[in-house]
């Protein structure tokens, strides 16, 4: 069964976060607790861990995108050869109020 990595809500006032860097790529094997990406909230940069072990199958949000808390960022499956449809998985599981990604403002 696939598992999702979603933008966490790190505080009461956090509404969105920015994906800064993916430390794993689609197709990479990951273990539970491994750092797979770096995000930025309004206050700090945070390393995000894989919620389960398996294979990073799909990245939904590229670096520099700003997305609401709860938005799907990536999907992990148990095996690389497991049947998986990224858009069907997102449609069946993503919060309806998450909204689309937007580009982060450049300094």
C-alpha cells in the first residue's frame, strides 16, 4: 500500500510551506526515518523524514513551490515493481482544501 509524504503543519499559524530540496529522487530506496526533503516554514527550515520504508515513486511538488499544509509532496510504495498510479493515488487521498502549488517569490 502506498504511503504519502505531505506538507506538515508545524505550528498553529502555519498555513503553507516551501519545498526547498529533495534529498531522495523517484526510484530511490528509502528507509523509515530517512531524511527525504527539506522544507521551509515561515520560521525555519525543517528536514522531513520518510514515514515508511520502500521506494520513492513519485514527487508531486518540485523545489521552490509553496503549497498549503496537508498537500501531497510525494508517494512511497513498498516495491519498485508495485502497481502505482500517481494521479489516482493523489485524487483518492489528498485533502480537498490543500489547493495547488505556487512558485516561491525570488529574492
